[in-house]
């Protein structure tokens, strides 16, 4: 991955993490935490979403949606673990 791909990944991760923090109230972790959450979310979504038959195609918007859904899944799981 070149520098351009790395920057794109960080930007998409930051946007996805921020959106997930808005969707799951109180789930934000700051700018760096949101980037990490978005990247982890993209990985989780890559594992989970194809298994249930969801696909969004290619492109930046699809990548943001994909990573956001994964980050929401991660935030919900974190919240459930904290409550237990």
C-alpha cells in the first residue's frame, strides 16, 4: 500500500468511526480512537457482512458505509461487554 492508499484508509476510517460514534450514542473515542474504530470496523464488516449476504459494491461511499456498519457492530459489542 502506497502513501495515497494509507491516507485514504485513515480518512475513511476517521469518517466511519465518527459516524459510528454518532449512531451509537456515547460511543466516540476521539479522533485517533475513531480512526482505529473505523479501520477495525472495516475489518469486522469484511468478515461479517458477506456472510449475511450484504454487499455495497466499490467506491469511497461504499467503503465508508461498509466501515461504518462494522464500527457500529464493534461499538455495540463493546457496550454490551461493559454492561456485563
